[in-house]
C-alpha cells in the first residue's frame, strides 16, 4: 500500500476569510527531496500542516496513492521541536510506543539511532538541556526511528549555526537514502541547492513552479520566482 503519488487539487485554506492557500495544485512522487520555497506568508508551513492532517483544508482534495491513508506513515519535524521532560533516550524511543514495541527492543533501537545521529554519549542526559542543533537532530532521529514513508520538515535549521546545519543536513540525506520521501520548507537558498531534487515555489498561496532544482535556479519561469531569487520579492505578501 503506497502513499504516492500524492496529489493536491485546488486545495484552499482560508481561515477568517483570508486565503493562505488559494487553489494549490501539486503532485508528489515517492522519491527524493522536494524543497518548498517562497516568501513569508506564501503558505509553506500551512501546506505541510495541511498535508499531514494538522489543518483541515477549507476546500479542495488531497488524494494519496492508496485508497486508505495511514497516518503512521507520515512524520513531521517542526522548526522548534518539543522535548519531553525526560532523558534523550526516552525522547527518541517515544515514537515506538504506539507501535507496540517492547521496552527492551525500544531501548536497543533507540541506542542504535542515537549512535547514527551522533548523540549516543548524551543518552541519559535531560533532552531539554541539549543545544538547539542537538535537539533538532534528536527530533529527526525520533521520527526516523518510525521509518515513515513521507517526512515533512518545517524550517528544520532556521535558527542553527553552520556546524549544526551541516549535521542536520547530513541526517536528512541519510534518511533520503533509505527511501523516505522528504518535503521540507526553508528560507535558505543555499540549503535548497544542496539538498533538493526538485523545487516547489509558492507565492500568494499558489504553486507558481514545480521543477527540478537546477532548472529553478538557472531558468525560473515565473516573474515571482525570478524576483524571489534576486531578492526583490517582498518577504510579506499582502492578501
């Protein structure tokens, strides 16, 4: 049973009459990393939250490849991940609890994942005492441990220093190699060129372009995309 192709058709999200998403049409395959770019207010974060079910669209249709959608197959990491008031290893093992994995197996799997993300030496520390970059790596590991088919990342490195960004990007690439489809938002155009296979460009609540990453940066088709790349598009769009 597959989630893909994932198709959004004329998806609208209009809280209080304001169209944050205003007729989004988008088809996603089950491979690679798709990066969503666009100015503030374009609807990037709302798009991810709508796909994962945190927000219900006002209109339109979201069709999954399978007739039955499995929420456990979709994971999401937020810009500011929530850490439990417990140890690092307890935090990372949390995702396996609803899946009925026994305590011993959870601990073994969690330790193996901590080793992969470079936090094995912090296993027994309080997760809330980790640095921002370490918490983001922990959040990625926590979701990765559940082996989702689709991983949504909302600005996962926006407040991190360069070394922490590099560590997070390395984990994202590792997750991709295991076959997980990744859809992520970022304001960092350099990061988009490093990670993306294809770009979805949002402006005014609509998809203006969805093309391979090289084509987007070398031959943007829309006026909005050209202005955005050149730094001329205002960060805040009026609705």
